[in-house]
């Protein structure tokens, strides 16, 4: 299941240009993001860890544990993202347990890799 299906049309998209840093390692998390278009790279301590594309999410760990971001997220191409702030995240978890389960599945898949 794609996280975008839970957002419907209620979230305004934001745009980043290739080369923009969307999140910084150590920065306090205010949003999680769903990638609607483009490609982003995940970097930890300057080393490339993986790439992400449409349908992928990032920043969700900070929504769950309230700790600063564990990686830099850099736009590899021009990107369109759907931001989800903590209030919306908590609403989605409360009102739609399948959303919470999908976040857990994503985190579990990452751990297994």
C-alpha cells in the first residue's frame, strides 16, 4: 500500500530543486515526507546509503520517537514532496490504524535490509 493513498488531496505539495538538502542529520524533525516525484539520496555522515523515489517516505522516525533526524536527505533531481506535520501524523495514526501499520512495515523492511 502506498502512503499517498492515506493523504487524499488534503496535503499541499512542496518542491525542491536538484541539490537541495531537504533534511539535515541532527536537525529536529518537524515533518515526515512522502515523495510524489523525483529522486532523493540518503546520506549518513556524508556517505550515500540509499536512494528513494515516488511513494517512499522519510522523516517518519522523528515523528515516532521525537529525536533529531539520523541522516541528510538530498534531492538528486527536482522533487515534489507531500509534508506531514506531527499533528496530521498523529491524526492519521489515530483515525486509520492501517496507516500506522504501513509505517511499521516500512520501518521493519528498512531494518531487515
